[in-house]
């Protein structure tokens, strides 16, 4: 899971500092997420999935389908 998130960030040429600013956390906290030293809260997973236009299932390796699910919000 952590490798997939890191790879997606790197594919978009986004730095850890930029990700941390987007998530409103310290860069060291974000680094710990990518290293697997800290569990990523669901609220943060949602923001990451939204940023990369993918699903949480993709981020956590439950599917290899990058495409996001249709929104259920009306």
C-alpha cells in the first residue's frame, strides 16, 4: 500500500512537502505514512484518493483498477 501511494505521488512529480501541505500535516508525518511507520487515517486516505482520482481500494491494493468509483454524493 505505502509503495503504491509513493509511486503515484512520484509519477505526478509531487514532493512529500507538497503532499504534506495538501493534507495539512508535517512532512515528517507524511514520510512516516509512506514508510509504513504510521497508519494512515481514513480521512487522509480519502484526500489522497481524491487527489489522484482513484479509489481507496486501489491505494490499499484491493484492486488494480486505478479508475475511481462513481460518486454516490447527490
